């Protein structure tokens, strides 16, 4: 069977079993409407938070999933926070970022010990810093989008992942998060990857015992700016 | 893999005699089961979310042809390719063709049950391409040439001593005197070995937990991050998935995701949930040049609208097997193919036929816990009963069963006879059962070999009822 025949046979079999046709106006309309104007289903009450409440919930959920969270009043405080975190965890004083504008605005030079590399993730990076575009407090979930600003490889290859998010970008629900992403991308398609990250990498595949750092970062440090 | 579901009874007997397996399975109730209960208690809307998740899938299945078309259009618009596969052979051929066109030598793989279903690894190996499983559990069983024994914890049957022995046998370039006693040491070794594979692979194959029609997106959830390294490092990303993974919108995906991890591991959400749309864009410094989605039917379209329609709502969380007393006693391998536990008992006969898998729907006490915990409210016991009826109609039921059932039915339809027989038998059994239970009993050794049989308390229900009536 060639490719288009296979396609038709699968679709035909679905229609046969459902006893429907592909041009039934009511069905076509129902699908068109749902896709054109996506509407939320039930959103848990827990996600109905704003401002400082959402920051508190995000922090609580992330810490519950073994991430570290700290707060920087301004971008100026971030270099010292990062330097201290790396020193405390006995990590090398260097890190890699993409070309993200917010990360570029951080005065990294203030922490003279830090070496800043640019570009996509390499197999032996110890530390990367990325920016989350938004976050859903309901489960402590950061939304990171792929692109030159924040290469996906930086989210997964380094041993330690540091994520910077602006306080104003922290929202309540997944729905809020996706609406923020839709606003950023407008009519353009979604970026190649949207990574929802809620803690460091882990596995429980050996005797159901949780071990951090299965393949991705062993540590996740989240810095809330503002 | 070649199914051995027909040998279910022998497989189960072997499993019951396997002490390390019993110990491993014993951990489920303190892990997955207890954690699910906690997660459920923490989210007051959980039961309503189950209803909504069910409604999302029912709407999608009723319009599945149209959503698949809308999805395909979006994937194509974002630069990806959809490959339709009516059968497992179609899917294998499509994937092999993509790998061969890329001149692939090694392929990294994220965990995919559909990948197991179509036995893609064997097919690639036969063509000289090396598939490397990267989910830790899948990697452990690949080293042992075993199928998964659980749909979300494929190596749940193994203990750390077995893993250590496998690593020492396979990772021969590492020093002999290294210490591999604790899970953390074993995980660190697997991480280092697989890191090289991630960086070297030509093609990465992942599954999909969801497909989103609105955006042409495939979604995977993982805790390890292996599925992400599998898709962002190689030049080509292939998604192997099946038609019923579809949901209409991102909002609908949210609803399913809210019940998935909580039902599976009891986590609020998985560590990583990744939404992938097309290949890398202009200016992207990483990501695959090509993005292919192989969408498999393999008998699913025929289940729509029929007796087994509800099974298509399954989101592969594993809650049914975690809560199943039969799975808890024998583990996943006894089921003899890819999908074990209650969901496997219903799905496997649909996919590979009742002649091969007819025993599986009998592997149930009908206690109903699977249905009680299923986030998609799939009536698993009812569907196992449908399979039993079909098996009976086909004449596959052994003569002794038929005769016993006929004898019981005859007695049950003659109340006086039934009462006389049970009135004689029950006091007799009550007298011989020591401390309210039998350690062994003629004709019931299949039961008493593995556990005690509770002895009747001395009177039949009818006798107790009459006594109660007379008192009041």
C-alpha cells in the first residue's frame, strides 16, 4: 500500500467504525469551533492566584520537587547569587547562556569570579543559565521556549541548571502560562520546543528509589527576579 | 517481541515461585499506590478532573478522523512530516526508511510503548542499525533482552544486584574494582555511558503521550530528561505514536496532564513535559533538522464505537496495574506481551487476537480497583467480561470449566437443591478449617499453594438471614 492509500484506509476505517462521514457539517463545525477558540476546561482552585501569592505557591511546589529557589530584588543581585550558589555547591565558577535579552542585561561583571560562555549546550557543560518565559504556580512549572535566546540543549545537558524568571511572569495555571506563550508568538507557530520544567532530573527505575540526575541536570536553581 | 500470552498460566506459575520478583512487586503499594492517594487528596477537584479528561477524550474519539486531518495539516505547516501506518509493519517500514535515508548507524530512543508494540528495535537491528534505549528502566531491560514488565516502570521486576551484574557484564571498558552497590552509583554509571550515546546518535526516536491538533504538537512526559536529549541532539527526530493519543487543544492537553502524573507516580506533575512542534527554525542553535511523526492504527480504528471503544481513552498511566491484585502477584512478564495488567488484559486481545491472548481477561478477580482508579474511567472489568464471553462463544473454554459452570448453574437455578447442598457443605467445611482458614484443600491446591483459603463460618447466608428475620 502506498502512503496516500494508507492514510485513506486509516481515516476510512475510523469513519466506518464511527458510522460517520468526513463532510458531515455538524462534525466539521464542532471541530473547527473547538480549534479556533480553545476554551479552558476545569481549572483547579489552587491555580487561582496572582502576584505574591503565585510566587509563594510556585516556590513551595518547586521546593517540594527538590529545586532550590531564591529571590533577587533586581537583576543586579543575580551575579552574586549565582556565584554564591556555585561556590556553596562546590561547582566551577563558569556558566553558559543563550543570547536572551534579559540574561544579557544582567551585569555579570559584578561577580568577577564568574566566566560567562555563550551558545548551545555542550556535552560537558557544568552550569547553564536559562530564562523561563512564564510559569504556572499550580504545580511549580516553568515554561522555557527554544530559540537562539535559550537553546534547548542548555536545559538538559549541564549538571546544574539555573533558571531566571521575572516575578511578573509567574502566573497561576497552565492555562495562564499557555495564554502568555500564545501572546508572545501571536500567529506564528509554537517554538520547536516548549519545555515545562518542574524540578531536577530524577529516576526511580532501580528498586523504586529516587535518585537525582538521571540524564538531565542534577540540580535546578530558580532565581525569581523582581 | 513474539507474544507468549498463550502460555499465561505457566508464566504465572513461574512468577509466583520467583522470590526476588515478589519482593520487587511488594514495593508498589508503598510507592505508586500510596503516592497516588496522597496526590489525589491534595487536589480537591481530582474526581471532577477525571470526568473532564474522559469528556475530552470522548469528544476527540467521536471526531478522530477530523482531528487527525487538522493535526496533519499543522505538522506539515510547521515543516514536519506525518507518516500514516495502518499496521505495525507499515510503521516499522516508515521508520527504517527514515533511518536509512539519513545513513543512520545508531538511534537513541526515549521510552515508547508503541515502539515496543511494533518491535522497532529488532527491526532496526536486523537492518544493521543500533537502537539504544535511554530511559533508565528501558536501558536495563534492553541489556537483558527482556520486554518491559510495567508500562511506566519497565524494570520494576529487577533488583540492584541484577543491575550491577548486567553493568559489569556489559560495560567492560570500566574498571573491575568500581563500586556499584547503591542505586545512585548505578544511575551515575548509566548516565555517563548513555551521555556518549546521546551525543553520537544520528536519529532520536521518542513516543508521544499526547498529540495536539490545534498546534501540530507532540507531547512527552519524563522524569529523567532522556526523551529531551533524544530529540534535541540528533539530526532527525522521529515520533512513534498511535491515533488515539490525539487531543484538540492545549487546554485539553492541560486537563489530561493534570490527571496523568498524579495517577501514574503520584507526582503533582512529571519533572519534564515537552511540547515539540516541527523541526528547528531558522536561527535555532539546536534541535533536529527533520521532524517525523509515525501515526499507527494497528487495530485501534476498529475498536471505535464497539465493545472495546472505552479502552481508546487509556493514557497509559499504569494506575490499573499498580492497584491490581493479580498484577501485584505475578508482575508484567507473565502477561506475555507488551501491555500487562488490567489494561493489557483488555487491549492485548484487541491487538493480537483472542486466540493468543484469551487467558489474559481471565486473570482478574473482578475486584474493580482498576476501574476505581483509572483516571479516564475505563470500565476495565466489564470489558474483560466481554472478552470472556467471546472466548466462550468461540469454544476456547476448557471442558472442565464448562462442566463446572453448568453444574453450578443447574444448582443455582434450583434454589432448594442449592440450599440443601450448601447447607450440608458449609458446616462441614467450617468444622475442618483450622483457625478459620485452610492451609490446603483437595481440588483447591491451585489456590492454597500460594495462600490460605478462608473457611466458611458455619452457616449459609440463607440460614443467617432466616435467623435474623425470626429475631426481628
